[in-house]
C-alpha cells in the first residue's frame, strides 16, 4: 500500500461511505460495490470516519483484497482497494453496468397475475423423501465458489449443476424415494442462496458481520464450531427494495421434472426466516422503515415464486422455518444462534411466534394446502448434537397447528425433539412428515428400528397422515455436509424398506 496525494490508478467504481464505520454498515456497502467487479478491479472508498484508517486495512488482510493506496486530506479519506490482488488486473476492467452510478438499484415490478397451478402427481401415505439438501460432489462445491466469486459464468455453472442434480436424483431414485428434489445442488446453503437470485440483495461473508452483532466473541465461537472457514459461509444483505425479476427456484424444479416422473418437492426459506435474516438496521433501514415493511415484500416475492413453482408442476413446496426453534429455545433475546443465521433482534416468544404464523399464512393464502408444507428443526450446522438447540414441541405445537399448510415436516428422531405424543394436539387435517432417521449420524438405522419408530407415530396419528423423512437435510450448508452421499442414500433406502413393510401391514397402496 502507498500513501500519496493521488491514487496511482483510476478506480473502476467509487462510493462515499460518509461517517459510517466498519461496524455500522460500511463493510456491507463495500461488498455491494466490490463483488460485481472482475478480479483485479479497483474500488475507491471515500470516508470521513477516523476508525476506518485501521479497520479497513485489517478487513483487506482478512478477505485477501489488496489495499493499493490511501489518501488523507483533512477529515476526508480515500482508499483504493483491488478485488483480490492488483496483479490479477486485466488490461481493461469494467464494472457491472448497474454499478456505474455507484448505488443504482433495480426497479422491479411485481407479478400482477399468478399463473394457475398445474396438475402434479399425488403423494401417497408413507411416502419417503428427503427434506431437501443432498451432499454435493467436490467439483460442484468448487463450481459454487467460482460462480459466487465471478470466475465461472452462469451458463457453465448451470451446466455443472445439471450434472450434480442428475447424480442426486439418481441416488434418491435408487434408494426408493417416492418424492425427489434436486438436492439443492445449486445453492450455497438452504436459505442464503436467495440473495443471489433476488434484486437489490447480495451475499456477503459472515466475517463481515462480526462488527454488527451484540457479542462478536460469542459469534466467533459459533463460527468456529461450524468447522468451515467463516469466509466461505455467506449471508444475505439488503441494499434496496426487494424484487424478483427472475425465479428463485423455478429453474431447479423444471430441470428435475425432466429427469423423473416422480413427484418433485422444492424447499424455500420461509418468510419469518428471511425477515429475521435480512433485517439489519445498519443497512436495511435505508430501504425499509422497519422489518414489518420488509416482511411485506418478502411475502410478495415468495407468493410469486410459489405460484410459478405450482404452475411448473411442483408437487410440494416446503417452507423452511428452523428459526422458530431459535425463538423458543435459545434463551435471552440478545443471544444469537448460528443455526438459522438470524442476527436481527427479536421480541418475546409469543409476539415472534404470532408474527411468524401471520407471515406464513400470508404467503400460503389461496394456494392449495395439500401442495404446501412447513419444515422446522433445531439446527443442522454441526454433527455435534450437544451444540444444537434442544426442547420439545410444547411451546410450538399450537402455533404449528395454526399454519395454513397441508404438511408439517418435523424433526422427531433425535432425543432433542422430545416426545412425539405432544403433537397429538395438531389438527387432524395436517399430514406429518416424521423424522425417522438422524442425518447427523454416520451409522445407518436398521429397518426394524425405523419400523418401530414409525409404528409409534401410526398409533398416535394414523398411517394415512404420515410421510417418512430424515430429521433434516444431509448438507444444509454446502461446504459442511453432515454425511457422505453413500450414507445419505443408505439412510433413505432404509426408510423406503420400512415404508414398504408398513404399507403392506396397513394395506396401503
């Protein structure tokens, strides 16, 4: 780095951070501007905040972006940062067109008329399926990272992902799954991937959020427990009004349907999870007055997506809301739980649960409930059971029963979920996806043990209401699969064998 009266090269993009410091949104704005640049692209950051003098060079070292030069004239500071190393710079580097004005945002119109739902294969009782994610091949993980970093173009990424999806679907079919998914092969995680699909939203490394949480040391401990470099795990950040100018997961569903005639399930992050994840006062309040205003747009884009998924013949759309367990099991309101990435503040549990229920019901209103589901668990970011949340369904069962969906996929194999009997308070019209194997464990459950577990559920709810699944996905976070593809297939196969025994026992076709 050099300190001079003028920068040695002209920046490709510039922006003025004013008096923001690195713990109050400046890092998020830096990510917004630097991520669209090619490797070696130059970003000028102007600032009047003195603490940036030390914090920005430290951030550059941590993120491996080169601080090329620094100018200080009175209170005004100017930093020139290369994306990656300056030596990677090409002879001509241009910014993405939408960034030329610095902070230009995408203006997106909502989908005014929803397409009608297309027919889909029925899902029979005791059907076996995964929750969503499937372990990615190593080459697929590499493609995910290269695509996020701008080193793999969209066409090449999608072609690579198509190959990974073919393998994931084939494994599920071999295992005997009645309903299949694409294994979330195109996603970096079960929820944050939406930032790469929605307008005015962007993925940033979790390390950039350390200055924004109440207890950075505790948050760092949670990141270390993940056993994945924190810089590899990304979080959605919002820079303007949320828009959906392209599908979030419709392309996933359409491709899977070319591979199989079996019913297809697609998982989406739920509206409460997305609201808690995206609402960060240091940056979101530039676009929204409060999180309730943000939630309105989240509901809108999810409704648009569900309509398009159903029109594409998706048999089941699942909303993931693991953060519900964080609301009731994580202790004080200031305590953060990495399991859902929900960093924003929360109110008392009854208030939050009612807010979550209202958001889910606003998303699902008017859609056929038999094609909608909700999934929740207590954390799926580590195989260490002691680090995940624990508690039975007692504080959640009533609110779950008020969700306007047709199916609940619930974690029920781990002792952390408590007694199954509590769920008899659920309305009789709800199907229940029984967690019947533990995706965290490497050993494959015996068919007899699965049959015994599901028999207990049949005595409580009746066989016609039940579906069989693992407790959660096998690779919720792409870089941190909890099991291998071989083990995942074996566990699903054991579920399928148990389902066949029970269908014959209860004369279900």
